[in-house]
C-alpha cells in the first residue's frame, strides 16, 4: 500500500505540489431558518456548526462562498449563524462572499450579511427587511361547535394572542411593539453591515419590499449581479476549485425522506405546509 501511494505521488507534477490550486469552500444555506421542531429541514446554528467549521478547514481554502436560498425565518438563528461565520472568517483570515440563488429574503438576506460582498442573479429575490407575525383566530368557530375553552394562567399576559379567544387591544398593542423592536434590530444589523453602500434608506429599503438582483444592486443591498463560479474565478483565477459541503445522509434515511426521529405523519405534514407557506410568499 505504501508503495502504491508513493507511486501515485511520484506521478503528480512537482509544480502542482508546490503550488496547489486555490479552493473555494461552498457552504449551502438552504431552507427556512428556525428550530427543527417548527419547520421541516430547518437551518439553524446547531445544524450548521460542523459544516461551517469544515468549510474553513478545507486544505488550501482561499475563500468561503455562501450559497443562499432562503425565504427567511428566525432572526435569532440568522444572527447566530452570521456571527459564527464572521468569527471564523476573522480567526482564519479567510474572506467570505455571499451568493443569493432564488431567494435571499428576510432572515435569508440577513445570512448574506456574513459576506464581505454579496452577489445575486438578475432574477433573484432579495430584501424583505421586515418582521411579521401571522396566525388565525377561531373564537366564533368553537362557539358554534359548542366547545368551551378552559385556560388557567398565572400572569395576565400568559395567554397573549390566544387564537381561541377574541383579540384584546392591549395584547395587539404589545405584539406590535415587540415586532417594531425586532424590526429595529434588523435595520441596525443591515446598516452596520452595508454602511454607506445603502441608498434610499429612509423610504423603501426597510419597508419589507423585495427586489430583483439588478434593483438590489442599485440601492446597495448587494454588490453586483453574477454567478458564484464567474465571480470567484475573477477573484482567484481560472484554476480555482470548488468544494461544496454536503449533508451526510444514510441510504434508507434519504430514500424514505426521514429527517427527524419520533415525528408523526400528521406533524410532518403540518411542518411541510408551514415550510411551503414561507416559500410561497415569493412564488416558489
């Protein structure tokens, strides 16, 4: 075996050993952002930690490229992922570039802020810098069905926005205040990351609106239009190699589509519907 390895090494040109091709680690950030308990195939720091570290540890890696396709989700998980990527980028002195595919919206756009530069395709959907809380109310429905709702709490706000009770003005005001505060955090996060590149800050950028790649470039949300391979070859040369981090799945796990243990079919259906609803906002 040692002789075989020596023979293989002997056939490699000395120049290739002395000057190996630069490598770009491609880190996919795909799906709804949040805890796995709420969304099917959700992305969060816990799920991504090993892949993030692996991206910066690849031999001869010269840059990490974030391949983003996300309609958003949890602002907390988005921030945690961004901070971890930035931390390793600074520690390893390896630059990070972000590339939006179909969608980099809301928390998905926040993920892109981990990159020193952000790029998208012409038809990519970018932006949606806002916060939303959506649900349903069923008080009249349960009344018609003759169902009595019994809820006992300690703390007057413990049953905040209960869907089986009529809306309470005080609760609605509290929820709107909370959403406004989270929106304020999101805006400051974007301003800090993009700085003077941003245009039209006072009007549309933080309205929750979305743009295509070209329009997002004009207002400074991204740095340009282009695909990952072309942009990275411009920066690192034509000989650059791409190493995509992949999920490790067992044969039967992938074949049967099983992603989480101890989850009923009904729960899986509900989570899938929620996930599709997030993508559906952008026609996907």
